[in-house]
């Protein structure tokens, strides 16, 4: 990066930090003695949102100074159709009233990729979010289709052709190729980072102007990250994506050992578990019952309510508890969980839960 580009980004980062801190301090001073109008929860949401934006900006500045890469050990088969549909659902749920919305054309057959799931979800989410923010209102339409050279194509049509052109330019640009000013840096920074990460996983971006179709941009993603049958883990068993909701470090350590062959994520509270399920697809959730704040049973009910409202498929959720087994069975059935395990968890019991899930995954060779 040139000195001018670095200074411009640091100026933006300082302004973001200053504005975020002013908002946080101002809202904290408004905390009422008796919150009869539910003002304080709204203030808390605003503070968290501002803090998240600040942290994302810091991460973006760091990313531009580094070299994005993909971890081949995290590669797995992905249903790209389902992945994009879930991202669209989450972004639409998070959109404010009157803001732009995403629509996704229905695809008859699933499009499968052998890629890093986290990298794919991160890149697609940020690019679609940019298309929504730049469009401001109206409908941003998306469609999926196979492309040449073992690639799949995601076509994005914002509300105006100049938005598609600008976004494609930013995604293909280097930091020193584009001017940075106060008007565009809010969108330019995440676009540059998203473009780097897209190219790092072998993707490409094209601006498409066709007299027979609305003007948009097309993201091309390779079906796999390497040559057939040379991809690390391609022909091996695909690890399961498992979320463990557990506040006890000791109990989590035991569960993590038993799940050493899987990809394991952790939530320390029920609310954190709900948030993770909303933003990422898991093959299985292991839910502790006695957690601070929101207990496991209520967390499961809230996840099931969200899945019903958003149209998402039900995630298998298994209760982990040291409670009486009869109580587990009654409560589990009422909240909509898929099964239950008694603490301390035994490897044989856990294997009985995992084997049917592995059979569903049916790992395929990419040749």
C-alpha cells in the first residue's frame, strides 16, 4: 500500500472509532432508572451494532495489509444453492423496514462445491450485503447456474446498472487503483477485502451488460479448489459441523475430545447458540440445559421458532444434561429437540448420534 492509501484508511478507522465511542457513551448515559418503555434494550442493540461495525472495519484494514489465503484442511462439499438461500434469508431478516431485499430464483438441482465453507459464506454474505446497502431500497435479484470450466455462477442484479458496474470494479481492484474519499470508503473497504478473498479461493467477478437481460455482475466460483482427487480430504470422510452449547469448560473439554475428528464450534450461552445457528448451518447442535441467562430448553424453542418463520430446515439438536432421564425425555419432546444424552457423555452414545448424520453426508470423490 502507498503512504497515501494507508493514511486514508487510518483516517477512516479513527473516525469510525470516535463515532462508535461517542454513541456508546451517549447511550449509556441514557440508561433509565425504571425502564418502563423498554428503551435500554434498544440502546444495547445499537451499541452492539456500532461495536460490530468498528471491529469489522479494523479487521478489513488488517486484511488489506495481509495476504488472504484459504486453509485446505477446512475444505468440504457444499450445497451452494442451499448456502446462498440461507444467506439471503438471514440478510432479509436483518434488513430494516423499507430497505432493499434479496430474491433468489429457484434452482431445480443443487449446485455443489468442494470449498472452504466459512470462506464461501463470508465472501458471498459481504458482497450481497454491499449490493443491498448500495441499492438502499427495492429488490436485488440473484440467480444461480452452472458455468464453464467446472465453475458455478452467482448473478446479482442491483436496482441500478451503475451499482453493478461500481461493485464489480471495486471487487476486481487493488487498493492503490482506486481513490479513497469520505463518500466511498464505507463501501470500498469491504468490497476490496471481499474481492481479495474471492480471488484467493479461485473466484472471479465480471460486469455483465446484456440487452436481453437486466445489467448485473456475475461471481464465478470453482467447483473445487484443486485438481480432482488431489484435494486434501476430498475422498476422505467429510467432518461434521457441530456446535456445542456448553458453559462449563470441563464438560466442553470432554465433549471436544470425543469429537476430535469433527469441526467443532462452541457457544457459552443459549443466546450465543441461537445467534450462531442463525448465521451458519450445522449438522448437529449439542445443547447443555443449565446455562446462564437462557436455558437450553428455551434456546431450542427459539431456534425452532426461527426455523419455522424463516423456512430453514430443522437442525438436529441433542440435549446434554445430568438431569433425571425421565425429565429430559418430557422436556425434550416439548421443546422440539432431536434426542438427548446423559452427562458425562459416553463415546458409544455419542457415536450412535453421529453415525446416521455421517451416512446422510455420504462423502463423494470429486473425480
